[in-house]
C-alpha cells in the first residue's frame, strides 16, 4: 500500500497491546441482547415439523386439527410457500461442474433428509406450536436412503435426484508433476493409508435464532438475525422473497457463537421471513438443541485413500489421494458444499515442497443433513492427510518427525512461491515457527520422558503439524463465482461534538472481539482513549456495505478499512485544527484526545473543542474552510486470492492402552498471523480453536443409522469438549506483517481448529506405533483405539 | 423442546400422594428432583398427564438411623447425601461415587429416590445400593414393602415398582458399616454417565482376603449386573494377589453386555474388566 | 390453556407474584415472564449449563426446574449478582483474562465459578476444571476462565 505511513512502534501505541474488551462488560452483567431476548408486539413463534425419514415422497399433509389447536394462528406447508419463495441453488460458476437442484425452504413433494422442514406451525407460544404439531398428520412413502458415501456412485445405488444421472455433485482433480513415477520408483518408501474423518457440527451454544418482521405499508422487511453475514442475508431475503434489497434490513448484534454455522442459508429461516411477509407480524424462530443437531450444517465427512512417497533421505517425492465426501441432498446456498473439498485439494501439502502431487475429490449427495463451511473449512482434513502420512513415513525411515519437517518445509526466504496445488504463498515462516515450537515445548525432555515411561507401561505420544491457514480472502473465493458475498469492506469513522469517536464497520462480531479491535485500531491512529471509541457493526441500514466476518477476515480486512478511515479522519482533524490554530497540519498531532504540537507535545486544543467549533460555531471559521470530521474507507485484498498464515503446533498425549482413552496433556501453538492487534484476543481465539479441533479429533461425530437417521441429537450423546479434559494451551507468535495492507494483520480465528486434529492424531500414533498399532480415523474413540491395538500382530 | 401439558399436584401428606397416584397410575409421574424426568418431558419422550410434586412431603427428606440401618428418604438430594455425616458413617463409598454423578447443579436437585425409580442402566446409585445390600421401601394404597436392591432393578428403566407405588426411602443395612468398598468408572468426560463402571463391596477388612464379594457392574447392560463369576473367583484371594485379581476380573463371559452408540458389546466387556481390576487393586 | 398456579417468589431481591402455566420451566419464566434475559437457554436438557442460576443459594439448572417449584423460594440470576466482593472481583478477572467471548455461557459460568470460590476455594486448576465441567463453552477453550478464577482465589487469599 502506498501513501499511508504508520508508526506501529510508537510509545503510545494501542495496536499490539493486550487491551481488555470493554464491550464485554455488559455480557458479564447479563445484559447481552441475543435474538431470543427480543420480544416484539404481536410476535408469533414458529415451530417446524421436520421429516422423520431420510428420503420419501410426501403423500399427504392434513393440518386441520392443528389449525384449531389452542394458540395456533396458522400452519403452512411447502406448497403454501411455493409462490412466496423463489427456490435457491447452491452452485457457483468458478466451481466448474458443480450441480444441485433448486431447493425450497420447506419440502415440496419429496423429503430428502431427516430433519428437512415439512410444515410450520405459527402460534402464540413455542409450547403451543409444539402441541399443535402433534396434531398434523403427514403420510410418507418411504424411499431408499443413500447413506454410504463410498457406495453413492456405485451402479445400482438409488438416485437421489430425478434427472441426475448419478449422485455426483462435483469433482475435481489436481495433477502436478509425475506422481506415478514417484510411487513406482523402488528407491522411495511409500506409506499408504485410508483416512476417515467423522462428520461433525458446530454446536454453537446459542442456537440459530431469527425474528422477521414485515411492514406491508412500507414493503419493509426487518430481520434480527444471529449470524455472521447480514449483507449477504439482505441479498438473499430480497432475491428470494421478491423485495428490493434496500427494503430489507438485517441486524446482527450479540451472537452466541457461530464458527461458520450461522453464515449459511437455512430453509427454516427463509420460511420465517416469508411467513412474516404473509402475515404482516413478527415471527420468531429459535432452533432448539434437537433441531440444531438435526439441521445446523454438518461438516468434514470424508474418506480419503492417500499415499506419500518419501526418499530414504527424507524428502517428500510425491503425494497422492482420492477423497470422497458425502454432503446432503443439496449443495448449501450460497457458499456451496464443494468449497470444503476444494480446500482439501488446494491445501494438502501446502506448507511443503512437493514436486509431484495428484489429488481428486468427489463430492456426492447423501440423504443426510446438508454440509457446508464450518470453522477452518477443509483444513483439518488437508493438514491431517499430509502431516500424518509424513510422520508415518518418517517413522518408517527412522527419522525424527521434526527433522523430516526441516527437510521438507518451504524455506522462510523462498517466497513468493506457489504450493504444489497452485496456491500463491508469500511471507510465511514455517521454519522459524517450528524452531520456536521445539524450544517452547522442551522437545528433548518430552522424548526422554516418553522413553522412560514406556518402561512402566505408560504410553505417551508427541505429534506435530505444520500448517497454513486461509485468511483475508479476495473476491476469488466467492464473488468471482457469482456469490452475493462481498470481499470489500468499509469503515466510517466520525468525530462527534463531545470528542467521542464513532466507528461503523461492515465486519461483524460473534464474540471474537471484532468491535474491540476496531476500536483499538481507531483509538491508536487518532490518539484518543480507547473508552471514547464506540463501534457499530451488524446492521445493513447503518453500516457500510461489506461481507461480515468469516474465513478469518475481520481483523485483516475490517481492521484495514478502519485504519485507513481513521487515518483519513486524522488528516481531516488536523486540517480543521490548522485553520483554527493558524498552524501547519504537519506541525500538529493528536495525543490523549488533544491537538498537540507535534514536537513539544504542548496541548493546544481538545478534540471536543475543535468539534464543537466546527459543528456549533462555524461562524468562527473562514468561509472557505469546509471541515469534514467523518471519513469512510474501504479495503479489499488484491495481492493474492488468499493471504495465508502459517503455524506449527504440537500435541502431547497419553494413551491408556487398556481402555483406549486419550488424555491430551499439553498443547503448543506457534502462530504467524502477521501483525497481532491484540494478543489477549488472538491467543484465546487460538486456544478456543484448538479445543474445537480436539473435539473433532477425539470426541465429536454425527452418527447416522443405515436408514439415514441421525442417532445422536442431544448433548448427552454428542460429545463436545468440556473443561476437565482439556489441557492448558501454550501460544506463541511470530509476526511477519503482510505487505498486502498497511495494518499488516492476517487472520487468526481458525488456525487452532485447522491444525489441532493432525497434531493430536500424530501424537496418538506416536504413542501407539511402536506397539504396532496406528489409527487414521477421527474421532479417535476408545473403541477405535482398542480395535487398532487388537489388530496389531506385535506382542506386548 | 417444550413439555406437553400436564396437571400439577403438590400433596403435603404421603397418604394424599398415594391417593392421587392410585387413580390411573400409568398416566401419572412423581416429580422428585426432575433432573431426569424434566429433560425427558422436554424432549416429549415422557408425557405424563399428571405430575405429582414430592417436595411437600417432609418425611421423604429425612436421613435417620433406624433399627435395621440408615433410612434415606427418597427426595434426599445427592448434595445432601454428600454433606451427611450419618451417610459417611454407614459407608465411605458415597464419597467416592458422588463426584462422578453429573455436576453440582444437578446434584443439588437430583435425588436418590429418583435415581432408584428411573433405573438408568448407566447410573451409579443402583449399583452402589446393590453392593451395599440395600433395600428400597415402596408404598401404595395397598400397603408398603421392602425390596432388596438386588431384586429391584429388572431391566432398561424397569424396576419392581408398580405404577401406583411411591419410593419412600432407601434402607442401607447396618452391615454396610463393616464393608470395605471399591468403585471405578470410565466416562469420556467428567460427570458423564459411565460407559462402564463397577461398585464392589466385601465383608472382609482391608487387610484381609476377599470373603464374600459383591461385584456390581453398571453402564454395560440394561441393568446393573452382579458379576457372579468374578465374585466366585475372588473368594479367598489376597488383596495383593495381582495375578488372581486380574484373572478374576476377566471372568465376564457369563454376562450379557449391551452395546451403545459408541461402544460395541466387546468393548463394553473389555472396559468392564478393566474397571473391575482397577477397583479391586485400589481396595 | 393448561393449568396455571399462582406463585410467590423472590427474584433478585424483589418479591414477585405471578400466575404461571404449570409446565413453564424456570428459565422460560425468568426470561419471558420477568424479562430477565440474562439467563440463557442452550439445550433444555441440563447438559450445557448455560441456564445455571441460584435457588436458595444453590446452583441449579433453571431449564430443569418448573416455575411452580420456586414458589416461596429465592432465585438469584446474573442480573441480581451484587457487584461487590467476590462477584465484582470475578467479573474484573473475567474481563482482564478475556474469559468470555460471545458471552452466552457467561451467566451460567459465573454462577458455577462463584459457587466454587465460595464453597471450595482451592486454586488447584484440575479441581477448578472439574467443577466447571458442567458448563459448556465453545469460544474460549476454558483456560482463561480457569485463570480468572485462580486470580480471584489467590488475591482473596492474600487479603
């Protein structure tokens, strides 16, 4: 970036400081305003009747008894909404060949997944709506369900969609170099494994919730929406309900966790908006926990046949895999259910020099809940495929897993360059991160402890991952393919008469601290007290237009726009001050809310006095002076499709070989996410992400029966990580500011989740391997570990 | 997930409660702590027409030593059990077990009578009561009776309690004071229902060989299981005899294990065996 | 309309008399009838801990109590936690340690944390984690929450 100079090392800096989130105080007092907290006059509650079967024809729906039930105002079926909602199709043009049939928000004629909405009851209370739902009579003709993704493309497998010649949604192959030669060369060692990654889901503590209100006199739809991308939803509600976009207002304030779950288009939420339009009164929908398991997007359901060829001296010669992933019967709208597979193809092996790479992914339809982007999309799979094969290969040639990484990781001074898959990489620090990691964890001591304890029958393991993370995406991620998803975001920064600063930004808050870091950046630039900066996000009516927060873009992209806008406001302030003080702008600065002499720091005029003069007493200014005290700037990434970060992580585990239980003793993460705006916030994002990754590695899985029934639909049966089993997580940083922006910040929200599963799997295998057992299926449950141990032929 | 409609009664005398439940008993449910009943009602897996709140029955709150042993009222909560010196006097096993039962907010409301009446196969209390040789006191308008815990738990959520009967108390016999006990459970997360667990008692002293052991498995079948073959192999075995203890803990082939969502029958058996051995080794 | 019952309950120090539908659970009563939306609902089956409040000084899952069960009792929600003493210290520690992100688990987490400080008060991290193991947090990874509680106990011990 040219034209903007910025001093990140000044003594009064706020950027880089571990400032506490002032806007979190209200949450500590129970004064959050989550969507379910909102009550509006004449509001009704929606309850969705969902398909109990995975695949079937709807023969009849009889709502007559339900309509007469206590408190019920209306009952709608899919057919009732057919003319109100334009069906949506989850495809993007840059994912060539991706197909998906049009999807209605509430099923019409057919149900294609258990949990699909079939009818909706509107009543004065949720309880009454649930009572009435029991009176709705629905007859189905059950059809065979496609539930095994490895058989979905077999001849004779039932076809989910009429008119489609197979259950294939999309496939893509990346083929670089000469992979067959790599594997046929007898001098190379080959490791071959079949990986299984269990389908799992986000389990946000606040379930999906929305309130839609339509004013027919104004043709105005307002949606209070727990979600990440209000502008995207504005487009979607407008398009599919036949409204002008400017007549749709979407408001996202306090969101009780999202992690990608709440950035997709759910039929129940669209139906609620449609019904609000039909009835002209507010409709509230809160998914309960059962519904959340049933209908929140799932993710990461993959079976991967993979192999790696490595030379005797430890160099990766080739990497090859065939991936199959079973999504739902539809590709999710608008981000598609092919992006996760695409990331797996694009990111596997990206930290390493890999001369020969071939990878195919097949995305197949299933009669199961829909799958789509969930925190660290595709990364857990991509990092596990490469790094778990790598450590297995290292074990085979009896090389230390750290050593084998030193040999193969891209050198820190070798950028810019591309990965084998063609990803543009720049300014990464894999080698430095690995060195810092080894030092932090006292690796040699851990190894000697491991050997000692093995004699006592205690089996500990150490596992690593070196990873990249996609952050700060450019339009190449979604916009290029026709998605109504902005990659350009903006901030408006304003000085008000009292000396307070107001920031309005198009990125959004889900608790990660977006609002806090925007305030921190602006306060730093303007030289004001952090407490005097107020931030508004999450309202399409009042903020600049933009994309919201996802793909770890809030700090890097939203932060940059805020920095540029604050800088522009500072220039405006100094211009106005120069007129009032009869001085040159270059001789002035702002400190502690005061205009000061740039050299002597003598205070000359408070920001408040300046602002009051401008706003109230313009008569004191020369007529030619036209002061502005509000600036708007936007930012988009242009240097590369994505701005990658890198990390090196390690897990230390103990496996109880009698029970198959795994205890994670310690975890370390070294992260290079460019300039760290607030280490207190970033460290915790990484920790929370690691715990989420441990969840996928050891505990979490959506289990389906052969008939496509989701078997675990409560928090008792679906195991999320709780405090007792989680380790303290040690975090350190390397800061290589990205040159793609002035701020130099990349994203950090997802790295923990992307890398932790590979590190934990490697650690478990490090513990088990010398017993002759290995495991390549997640989650690594006690049963699966006991099975792996039983399969071994070694005596122990 | 809202419960369906029901009528609510809050009797203040036991006789009143029994009169209410005597009419259409299969449509009525007693509300003790509600920590299992209310979730089931929220999921609409249970939809009783009438809920009979037992909190007004003071007698059910008492913990009192009687002639035959310690009588613990049905609505005594887990927290109250843990705080009771009388209970600890009768058996230390409760101190080992209570921290594994869910979490403190649940233990503040969940009751011993509720656990007994529900008979969740993964619950600790039924197995503990069987190991202690306890009895369950039941009452209805037809009279009252005691049933040995060993005979009370009959299957998946199935007990000897008839629909019109109220669990009044649990009686821990005086003999439990001279039992040495062991407890071990495996759960994926602290406080979860066990995926396998065992409660063991023996009438010998901690330094002596096992004499008349009771080995009660839980979380591995549709009810708590007395591992009789294990018990037989333990008789006369010294507490330090690791080999015999290991071999006894593996004598589970006479038992029928149930798989669950995450664990096969075989895994259950293997985990049960580990629990038994580790519990014995600590006794 | 189903059966209702009149209850008299003290909530955050205020005497309240209401007619409630008997099937209304305590969390819905607090949130919808009394407008005390600081108590959050995450699962309605007692596992996530988000709804944890105090009834007669004890932590309970408000989703697993009926409103009629608090007749004649005292309920304290997050809004009613006096901002003094250990509560105030805990809130300050949570803020300093960034022991919350989205804030949805926070009211329940505070209830459990205060219970620990008052009844156990041991700065042992393992014990703290065990006590908190009934409160689900998806954002923080728990470590900062443990840090905050340790801070309060250790400062309390020094004074």
